[in-house]
C-alpha cells in the first residue's frame, strides 16, 4: 500500500502535535493514537521503561471498545513485562530494533502465549504486530509502542506495510525526545519544590510560632483554586486559574513569607507587648524597693512614705503585668501608662531612676497587638526581603510570575497595603487570591504567640468588613467561605 498525500499530511500534523504537547498524559495518548491512526490499525499498547521493566501505560482496542490508562488511571492489574528476549516488546527494547510480525500464530520467533490466551478468552484474533522502541536523542530507552492488526480500506486485517516502520520509528523518537524534555521540566519543578521545602523547613525550625502558616496558606490556595475552577466549569463564574498558573500560585504560597528568615526572633517570637523586657522591669522594681529602703534608713523619707512607695510599686507592677497581655489598651489604660511614664526615684545625690524606660512605655502604649511601630515596620519588611531573596533565584519561565505575586501579597485594593501601596487595577486575580487566603490563615492560626485563634465565621466576617472597606476582593472572600464550608462546618 503506497502512502498518499493525505497520509503525509497526517504524519506532518502528528509530528507538530507531538512537538507542541506539554501535558505528559496527553502526550502519551497522542503517541498511541497517532501510531494507530497512521498505520490504520485496530489496537495498540504503549509501554514505558521503568525500573528495568516495561510498564503498561495505555491500551486501546477500537473493535472491542477498550481504552485503558487514560485520565491518569493506572493499569494496576497487569504486571510489567520483564526484559527477556522471548517477549517481542522486550526484544525490540533490548536490541532497539523494529519488529514486524505478519501473523503471530505463524511466528515461532517469540512467545505469543499471552496474546493467544487473550484471544481465547475474548474471542479476539491477534494477527499482525508492529513493535517500535522509543528512544531519545541520547540513545536512552523511553518505552515501546506495540501496534496490532493493521487493516485495509475494507477492514480486513493485513500485515503492517514496511513503509510504516521508519515513519513510526521517527515519530516515536520525536515523541521520546519530547517525553524526555517533559521529564526534564518535571525534574526542574521537583528541584524547585524541594528547594522551597528546605526553606520552609528552615523557617519552621527557626521558631515555634508561625510554623504552620506557610503550609496552611498553600492548602487553602489549592482548595480555593479548585473550587473556582469547578464554578467556572459549571458556568457559574468567568474567572479561573489554569493548571500552569495554579502550579505557580502553589509555589508562591510556599515562598510568600520566606523573608521572615531575616526578621529577628525577638520580634517573630514576641508574645506580649513587653516581651523579654518584663523580666528587666521586675528586677528594676526590686531595685527601686531597695532604694526606697535606703532612703528610709538614711532618714530621707518617713515610714509612711516608704510604705506608700512600696504599695505603689506593687500596684504599678501588677498594672504593667496586666497591660502586657491585655487584648486592647483602652483610653483609661493608655492614660495610666502615660502617667506611669513620669514616675521615677531620685536619691539624695540627685541620681534618677525612672520606673520605666521610654521604650517600655512605647511597648505598653501599643493599642492592639504586641509590636511597636518600629518592630511592625521591621516585620513588614519581610515582604521586601522576600522579593530580594527571590530576585536571586532564576525562575524558569513556568514559574516566572511567582516573584510578582509574592511581592504584592500584602497590598490592598485601596492602596493602604505595603510595601508599594499598589491599588486595585495593579493587583491581578492570583495576587488578590493569595492576599485573602493569607489574611484568613493569619486570623484563624492556632500558633501565633500574640493572640488566640479567631473562629472561622468571625474570620470571614472580618474579611467581609475589609472587603466592604475596599481593601480586599469581596467575591474571593465569598468563594473562600463557600470552599471552606464543608471543612469548617459551623465553626
């Protein structure tokens, strides 16, 4: 059978399709279907060389409506073929040789007991076979393509034409090279993710606080992206994030706080307003009591004044301890802190010892949270440091969007975020999504030293309020709440 113009056109289109396919499962399916289509055969099997054997990956028989291995469902019930020369596929792989069998029942060259048993059980008639090794440009074996029962225009099974051998082998080599390239890409991704995993582990080991945040953000990002994709597929929304961008967004979630590695632990681990300073204050108040006692012994103050000073020190220390851990400093407490700022001990020689330092007064004056303005700025600087760290990483093109998304995950739609005060139109959909998820986990986190976790519904209410203020994307808040509903229930 001579090849026609349509056959050459089909071959060229197949070559183009194989060279442009980026999805590994679709690539494998294209190899099998293209081989079957070009050779006009009824059945085919694609094996991949794994762990020294040929593993079944795809099987298709048109006349019997059989199609296995598609949709990422592995063929688990068929053991891999050992690399033994009695097996036709193994022989082709070992010798890198095309094997063309006109009729397996008339051939004593190989052990065809398997196909014959299959025929006996199913009523099928295996006849002609064309077996092609798939090897890449480095002469590495990738797999084997086995084509079964070539047919003429009338549907009669015939031997495979010799002209097909070089064509299918060429296409097979092309496909093997592309599969190798995809493997390189997968290896590059694995290397990138392992690098990120190492950095994430380093962050977790550095401090007991915030340890789960990175992994939680990645988990919620994955959940929300999949939920939006489902809505999009059902025609319920226009927005969606493709598989390629989802990979980038998942990596962005894992590295979004990498800059916290340079934030001092005294800030990262600061569980109260005063932090370690409370111990120094307690020691100072012991010293102040001793100084008042010296004043009493020297006659500088009376017994009543001495006892009043000790009582005041006890009361003020109790106030300091309460204020150190209170959720919010109200106006009355704030005024008391400012009054405390003026208290000091002055001895006979004029030496002055303030009850509190200016820095300690600033800490106690923090209305909410545990960080002073300077500490908060240093904490916020982790975004800048994250961008600086990621600027040193050569992201291959498949992850080129990661640094931009990560660098803007603390920006708000109204421009009130940091570090660059970007506004709505400057913040794309993946960045907005990362921001909403990051805030949600920060609110509900159970490992923060400075606050108790906020219940799910309250966290969503806070995000809703932020959306009403124009700071975050309201639609994303709604979708996050819906996506989390099966997980969080009525929490």
